[in-house]
C-alpha cells in the first residue's frame, strides 16, 4: 500500500549523507556525441524576452518514418528525420498566437494525434493534429479555445487516455492543474481542475509526469508532490516535498521516471543547481541519493528538461547543450556523453538547449536549441521505452474493413455499414477541412449525401467506442 510520507524526521541526516558521499564529480574526458543532421529556418523571429526562435522538442513515428517536432514563435514544425543527415520540414502548423510574444510550446502524442499548447497569447488554442496519414498529409481535427487557450506544459497518461494541463488558463480563470478525458482523441472532455496536493497548495504546476494515474507534479516555488489520481474526485497524496526540505532546492521545474518506476530525476531550474536523483524502490523511504552536474562551470549551469530511459538520463541543459548520464547505478551516476548545441555566453539568462526527445526507434536524439533550431544527434542506445508509433497502413486498414464503406470510389452518396462499435464518423478534405461529422447513437448503417462534394481525395475517420482511431483515404469521382 502506498503511504504519504513524513519527510522531516530524516531530512537532515539524508542531506549530510547525500552531500558527503553522493555528489557527482565531472569527468573532463567525456566524449562529444556525433551530430547527424540539423534543421533551422533563419526567417523565424526570436521572442522579445529571450530571443528564442525555438522551444520544445518532441518526436513520433508513422508508417516506419521518424519525425521530430520543434516549437517556434511561428507555431510548430514537423521535420522528417528518417534520414537524419537529410532532415526536411514535412509541414508547419501556425499557432493561434504566432509572434514574438511566444516563448513556450509543448507537445504530446496519443493514438495517432499530436496535442500542442502555447503559454502566451489570448489567441492561443489547444491544437490536435491527426498524423495517421503521414507522409501524405496531416490535418488539424481540433483548434479551439473553448476548454482553455493557454497551458505551460501538458502530459498524456497513455494507458488511461487522460490529458493533464499544467498552469492552464481559460476564459474563467487560471488553474494549477487541469485533467481531461481524451478517450476520443479529437474531442477532449474536462474532468476537473486541481490546486491542492496533500500539504501543498500550488499557485501553479509547472510540469508533470503521469503513469497509470500516479502523477509526479513539479509545483515551482511550492515544491514537489506525487499524487494518486485513480479517484479523480478525490486524488490522494502519496509524497510531498516542500522547498528547503532538500539540498539545492529552488524552482521545482520538471522530472521524469524510468520505465521500471524505481528512479526519478528532477530538475530545479536555477543557475548552479544540479538535478536530483530519487530512489523510489521503497515507497516507505523515498530519498534523493545523488545529483547530476553538467560538464561545465557548476556555479552557472542551469538544467531544463530531463527524460529517462532504462539506463540513461537525457538532459537539455541550456547553455551546456545536451548532457547524457548513465543512471544504472543511481547512487553513482556518470556523465557519458554531451553535445554542445549552443555557443551563447552564459550570462545567467536562458539560452541554448531547451528540450530533447530520445525515444525514436533508431535511437537518434532530437534536440531543440532556442537559437539554433533542431539537432539530430546519434544516441548511445536503442531505448527500452514505449515509442510514439502510429502504423495506419497495415493494422488499422485491416480493422476498418470490418466496417463496410461503399461504393469505392463514390460519387453522389457514400454508404457505411456495420457501425455497432463506432462512436463517431468524420470526413476531412485533403487540406484538413472538416466536411462531415456524425456522432452515432444506435445506427448500424448510414448514407451520406455527397452530391455537393468536390472531386478528389478525402480522409474518412471512424472513432470506435473504445477510443481507437480507424482511418483511410476515400475518393470522390
């Protein structure tokens, strides 16, 4: 049984142990990782505040092709990195706010959809992109602000089909944390908002990691909390850690969990602050056992976003670029590689490597530098983590054939039969415009009048009652 812990009775002893026996010392001979390719658009303007043209990095695969995502002041860019030495922009999506006010964007994947948010501008929206038809096309199936228009970060609990929003703002106000049902990937539904996490009343949640209803919440200046959201009406605290209750505490920024759930690495976004490595193998005795320092001047280095595989921690370390640590022995982690994306002088601001995505099947790393764009770097492993993989061409087309679509091609009407397991039907034009939408009740067959549709290719999307997306091309003559 998981228990909420009392930190105070072991904090001071733990600090002394960590300080004297588990400080990580930098190896000056750490090898530089191999650069495979780069993408940059010099016409994209930098933000007014930090001059960052770019922000977050992300990645996914469709039909065995690998794609990187990088956010920008314009919007976000899908880069085909299948041939990492020849990356190219497959498409770009303009954000609701698309100007020099933009600093932050964030992205997540769920069932062949990419979710995108921005934390600046009242014109911003939640954008949901169906990528199932790449490389041919992708289209926005949701681009609205009715639920919220700003969020600093987002996370998807894949197994539960839930979207968590950090520092969310909508027309009714500001919320520390939001929770949405995305069983239907293109139609999110609000579950609730939260700001109380055990003994922490959070002004905001800066970022979170969630797996099977257990949420690791980075609450900025209010500390860190682990919460059980299995009961969404009454989430339960499992562990809390307030500022000054741990060594090198600061602005609690972000963190990531290993696939086995036994190691968590947390970043406080402060100059001169290392990352903290938690041992979670015993929930009755959660503790910080070591620290990760960049291969540089430790008084000025500042960590940003950590991501973890079974063996390695991948850190976007601002001015210090990409840093990769072996964390198999969490008590004595070692820096095993780095790549210097940035040449900016560290003047105690925020420049350089913003984000890294290490979970592509090839093992290649996507790194986003705020000023220099996307770097594709050769990674040290083929990661053990689940891959954001959408394979529409084989598996899903076999399933859609269970539902009969005829005639093919069609002209003045389109018939669809065997709909008992289908929740809704959508048809999009080849440029992503919604042409037809129908939420089903008990119908097993429908006929769609298509007499006023133009000739050409359309995308038929069927969403099952279990939330699965079935998609294929159809042609009107």
